[in-house]
C-alpha cells in the first residue's frame, strides 16, 4: 500500500506550519478543512473538558478532518501539560500526533515529551506581580490568558501586548471577589512557539515512521506500538516500573516484534526499585 499524497489535518490553531514541512519531505501535502471547531474536543482553559484520553481527542480530530474533506487519511494532534511526575515544581509537556487510516480504520501514533515546555501560571493582585513570571517565558512571543481565579468565568485569550495584559488583569480584578486574577501561558499551538516546535518534532518522527513498512504485510507505519515495564534492579534483580522492552509493530496486520530498550539500558538504578528504595 502506497503512502497517500493528500492527508487532512484537523486543526484550527495553525499546526500545519509545524506539520506540513516534515510530511512534505515524504511527498504528503496537507488539507486543513475550514470550519472544523477543534475546541469542541477540549480546551486548555477549561470551557470544554476533554472527553477520554489524549489519543481519543487526537483520533476524533483526525476522523472529523477525514469526514469534512472526504479524504481517506487524517491527522490529529493533542497536547497535555502539567507538573513533572518526578519533580513537581517543573512542568512537563506531551504531544501526541495520530495518523488515521480511514480505509483500514487504524491509527499510527507518535509522541514526544517536552521537559521544558513554555507552561507557566500565577495568581496576581496587579500587573506588577507578573515580573517573575514574565522573566520565565518569552512574552509576547508566547501569548497569555487572563482569567478569574474562580472556575467558570470568561477568559481573555491570546494576549500579546503589555497594554492588553494590563487592561485584561484590571478588568478581571475589578469583577473579582478576591482582588486577584489568574495569568497563564496560552497553550494553543499558534500562540505558543515552543509547542509548535514540539509538534514539529513529533511530525518529523511521524514522517520517518510512515516511510517504514511492515516486514509482514508491507503496510506503511511500522514502529513503536507499546512498551513493557520490568527493567530489573541492578542491586536485587527484581523487576521495576521502568521500561524493559519496546514493542514495534504494524497496526494493519498486528504483527509485533519485541526488542530491548533503544538506549541500551539493561538494569535499573536501585533508587527506582520498590524493594531497595520503597
Ligand atoms: Zn532492588
Ligand atoms: Zn503488517
């Protein structure tokens, strides 16, 4: 089965800027359907919460893009941001890119983890409280969102100048009960250059993967489909929660191959072991 030359991309936040170049290099051009409201699948600012997992949201966007355009293949992307699981004072970002094959009804998924996402927030009593936060991000290249501290209020998104920011904060504070406003980085791709860069990295991975074919059925998209935990502890030999094997496979015929970790790590640090370091 040959790679398609046209693929629908389900975005309304300009993600084609990051995804089109890597896919163009393997002969795929993107069609962005007009009028697709991807906010219906979830927003970062909480007006619409995401139903299901990141993968569910990315798949829903890809399928909606196929439906509107009538194309047989679609791409959806989804990001998620929160505290780093190991070091909660640091943020962690995750980007999923899902290629949907509407003919075989199968997905090909690539993801990247961002250890340094542009994801910051703070609660302020005035514009002058923002100095520390602004020093940690590249405002106004990355936009800001100003919201009431209580959930359910109306946010001003895409704030890109100091005067706009001042006005938005003053407005929220004037209407608030606590004299405060919540200021956060805008995580929509076209407002957050760091996010766009990571989506581009995921798209490069996806392009590489689409070029790899299944050794059994020759379908495109051979690559990492799953991992198996259980890397043994270097001290006691018990299995840990760290990845031991990678499963590479084909989502068209379900053939899989098990291989050791790509980074060659064969044993886990006892610090990661439940027996040695409970
Ligand atoms: Zn151990
Ligand atoms: Zn196959």
